[in-house]
C-alpha cells in the first residue's frame, strides 16, 4: 500500500471567476489536500464557499496567510501576486501564478504541461501559468512543432468576455439585454476597466485587450508573442498577434496561420493533432464539424479544426483553435501544474 | 445650362436587406431616375415601397420586366442573376450584379470604384459587385498597393449576420433573447440556410460562411482569395482567408496582415490611408480609438485602424478594417458603379 502525500493548499483569489474553477477542479480531481485555505482581498473576506461538502470561510490574504502552506495558487491580479508571492515563497510554498507578474521573469518557468512539463523542476518557488490565449495555441501547435518545426505564427483571436472577469460577463449580458430592448448599451467596464474610454461589447468586436504598448500592439498581443517563444523554448519562431474581444461568454477562438519548417502531409497533421494529449480534433467539413466556443465551454480540452493546407504557401497551415479560457486557459492548466508537483509522475 | 440624362432603373431584390439600402441610397444621392421599377420574387410581389414620397408596387421579376430598362441592380441571389441578367442585357440594360454569379467571369469587370474604376468601360452589359468582405479590404489596401506593392495578405474576418440576410439578423436577435432567458438557442438558419447542420450564432463564433470547397476552404474564403487578385489586377498577390461569423448585426471587421514589396515609413502609411478616397483612418491608441462595427454601421466609408508595423517582419503591416457590409460591402458600391455609368466623370 502506498501512502499518498497530502498538501496544505491555498487559493488566492478564491472568489474570482478563475478561483471558482480552481476549487471545482481540485474537488473533481480529488487533489491530495491536507488543509485548504481560501484567500481574497479584504472586500471579499468573510464569504462562505462550500468545498467537498464543507463550508469554508474566505480570509483576507496577508503575508502571514502562507505559514505552513505547501502549494499556493494565485489568481487575484498581478499586484497581489507581486506583493504576496515573494513572502509565500519565503514561507516555503510553491506558488503557481495565473497573473502576468512573473511570466517573463527568466528565473520563473512558464509552463503548459503538454508543451514543457520538464521546466517545472527548474522552479525556485514560482511557476507561472501563461496567458489564456497563449496556452491553447501552444498546446495545439506543440505536436506540429516537434514533428515539422515552426518558423512563423500569425494569429487573430476571438476572445470571450470572461477573460476580463465576472464583471465583464455581467456587463456584456446587461448590454445585450439593453440593446435588444432598444436602449443604449452604456459601456462601463470593457475594453480595460482601469482606462477611461469604454466601448460597447454587445453585438460588437473590440480590437483591444489590455493596454496599448509603445509599439502599437496591446499587452495581450505582446503576451502571445513573448510567451509563445518562451514556452516553446525557441526565440526563432516569428509570432504576430491581433487580439479581439467578441460577445462570447466562455471560450476563446483563434484563427491561426502557421508556417512549418518542412513539408508535411495533411493527413499526418490531423493524426498528430488527434493523438496529442489534451487536444481534440473536431474537423469534418462534410458534417460542418469544427470547434465552437459554445461547445468548448466547461471542457478541459483544446479543440482544433478547419485544418487545411494554405493555398499560397504549401508549407503553411490554417487552423481554428478553441478552448475554455477559464479552464485550460487558466484554472485547469494551473491545477495540472499543481498535480505534477503533488503527484510525481502524474 | 447642362441637360442631365435620366435613366430607367430597375432594382431586382427590392425587398431584401441590400435592395432596401440601394433604394435609400438612390434617393439620398438624387440619382437621375426617369422611371424606377421594383422587382422581386413572386412571393414578395405586390408589396408597397415608398420612394421619394411615391408609393411603388413591387412586381415579380420576369424576362419581360427589363424592356426599356437602362440600368438594373441585382441582389436577389445568384440563381436569379444567372436566369435574368442575360435577358436584361439583351434588352439593352447595363446590369450591376451583387451576387457571385458573374464575379469570376473573365468577360465581366469586378469593380470597386476606389480600386479599378477604369475597368467599368470594358463591360459587355454586366458589371459585378464583389463580395462584401473583399470590397472593404481591397479599398483599404489599394493606396498601399500603389505606393509599396503587396506580396501577401493574411486575413481573418469577424462578419456580421446581416451578410446572410434579414432572416439571419432575426435569428441572431431571437437566439440572443432565448439564451439570455436561459432557453436553448434552437438554431435554424446559420451558418448556411441550405445546408442541414445549424449552429448557434448568439454568443458564439462560427468559422463557416458559405459552403466548404474540396480544398477545405469555404466559398466565402475562396471569394476573398480570387476576387482580391482580380480586382487588384495582380495574380501574384498571395492571399489567405479565414472567414468567421460573429454575433454583430451590421459591419464586418477584418484583422489583416499584409506584406509590402518595399520598405515603408509607418507615418506615410497612415497619411496615405487618411487621404485615400472612401477611407477613414481611426487610429489613436492614446484615446483608445479604432474602428468598431457599431460605429461603422450606417456609414459608407471603410474605416481603418490598429495600423502597426509587424514585429517579426519589418516589411509587414497589421491593420483592422471595418465597414458596413450592406453599404460599402454591397449597396453603396453598387450605387457608386451606377453613378459612374449614369454620370460620366462622376
């Protein structure tokens, strides 16, 4: 009989859209928990959350919260991660961070288990969870990278409002009702809560996710460009991204053009995708089958379809990649990492 | 005092979404009309439409309808165009066709006035109006093509449901209400009315517009690829397209990556776009200004923004191009062509 090690786990941002999914997955996966601490901002502290039939009280996250914690999952915003993670690490916790705070830190592995699980062992207390739109793309491209090599990626995204949090979901649903009733949308949150200008998201497409950088790209676009190179471990891959918010609740979709380094057989491409871990190939033009955000919502897989050889470049492929941005794009990827830490050879 | 020539005009498909906009534009532009004939299928014949204060009765389109007609604007579907246009041409009418029936016919000019107005004079009775998603893209790219040359275009579209007609608009609005009320969407029209499988469009993104071809691309994607080369008059331009329907009522948006043939200054690119006829540059990251479908709806211009040099290829640009698919994408482009025919040097 083997003795299963048990862990003291903390979830920071437990009341947020991603935190809620993390708790659901920890319960579903029967994660080896000794104790579970739910942490949040002072504002949400005191709320009650049920976990495996037990009612837990959310506590305010403070430096002392991490005493005795083995594994801490952070999804409470970059500022919270920057303030608390160094203290949690000093207390001996391994921190899995869902925010942008440490992703490009050279000391911090940026991990998508299907792509670079080997990097986890290099951690110095922090493992970063990549941006949602990056995770699903690199997970789908990894089997093609390994077999053919990739020289260039051009991606346009169709991103769900849940990526901007529960408030953005409510805003989109509220606006939709208003516009359907013939009233003005009165935008209040999107595209970026902390910026002054707001745009209608209901029945619209907003080509801005996160703040603009000096080079004219948004931070979301730069995340896709930089994180893809870091996760693939290959700075030679050229990446271009245009990130767009559309009125979908759950599930990011991506139109991806990818140039491979060698000739390929389209049947082999489809087989590689169908057999890859965590990937589901949904691709049959005859039955009008392709991935849809509404089908991907609530599922852990990355769905790939519309796989076709480019007509202008025989070494290029076009793909349509869809996944639930709160699951594989955030909570599920983080819980996968936690499982690799907790359960060696998981 | 000059004497203005007046024309006998017929609008075929007068009761459809595009026909309605054509009539509105003919009135607004004070088109030189001697007589106006409104034609439709037998089903819609008998309905009354008001034009410049006069009530007109819609008649069923028959071969005899075109006797004495000088200019006929067709937007009643490809089958109607194929059946009636040859007869209308024999009656001496110049036909401006909004459908896919004659676009790739080598004898038929495919015209976007801002791009290739010189081709109009080559017509043999038929001038084809390009596909909506093609028109706005080539109109925006033409000034860059003339100055720098274009070697490659990779476009992903975010297309409005009005491109699939009034029924698709109603379907999307009905589904939105149902889903907001917690009911199933019960899709009935999209993605393609004549195909068996239907998908939810409310709060979703459907990567299929029109039927699949044997090469894995949809007909909409092939239209963008073929028509771009024909309108630009340059088969050497490599084009890749992924066409996606999203829950927007009016206004197609496009994420466009374009490789130029020579070095460029980004300031000059913006000046060329700002000064180009029919183009409006909306591009200021500091004020979060970029084109939006909701802003473009009801306007004739093609709006361009998010103009930025590609980070991976210094000769490439990224653009966000938005226009009302029923106006510049259909009715306005057709009326522009009609004006060039009716009013020399217009």
